[in-house]
C-alpha cells in the first residue's frame, strides 16, 4: 500500500526553486518566500541536524 504524503488524499503541490547552495533548479513542497535559503534534496541532507 502506497502512502500519500500530501495529506487529505491530495498530491502535494511542488514549487520550482533554485538551491541556495549548489544553484541547481529543484522542486520543493512549499512556496519559497525569498527570506530563507532553499536547499535541494541532496544539500538539505547535508544541512539536516540530527
């Protein structure tokens, strides 16, 4: 059985962004506001605190 992470049975809306670290275009599950850095999946894993 597959789980939908969008909540309430809807797929999560993705927004295009540019990673603040590697400058590659990526998609994120929130609308970037411009006041905080945005990281792609790979760079986010590097910055994630355990």
